[in-house]
């Protein structure tokens, strides 16, 4: 598969996330997919756990969106840069945080996601 195809898959993933299409979001993952969120103590492993984590995240921030500002890659790696915005339900505090997602594919399946953002800017 070409890197252009991988770029398109990542765009589809984040469109599904923004639309809360959880079936569309998790179709790119399997039970070996690892989501490395560097602000968390442990990685999230597997389709079910990744879906549950994202659904829980959105419950507290129902208007959260990922706006992609740049995307590039090489071979089976993709880097998606962007801005995450939203408002915490509990505090009504809004945020705007720069993020970077680095995605590694095996075929059409995401093997790894590495999420980078300024944790202090994101705290409610």
C-alpha cells in the first residue's frame, strides 16, 4: 500500500472520530493495536479498549474535535498534526491544544498510535 493510501486512512479515522462514528473509528484497529497516550501511565491495547477509552473521553467533552492542520508520512508511517478543541462539561472550561498523532500501519490496520500534546494546556 502506498503512503498516499495511509494518509487517506488517517483522514478517514479522524473524520469518523469527529462524527462519533465509533464503528468507523475502530475498523482501523485490531486486538494488537496499541494507543500510546503519553499523559497516561499505561498504553491502551486492543480495539475494544480503544473504543471504550474514546467514548469515555467524549462523554466529558462532547464537543471535542480534531482539526487536522498538516499530514505527511513515509512508507507505513503517518504524522497528523492538528488542533484539538472542546469544552469540559464539568467546568465549562474550553481548550485549544496543539497535538501530533504518529500512526504506524500494518496493511490497513493501525499497529500503533503515538499521541503527543501539552498536558498542562489540556487540564481542566
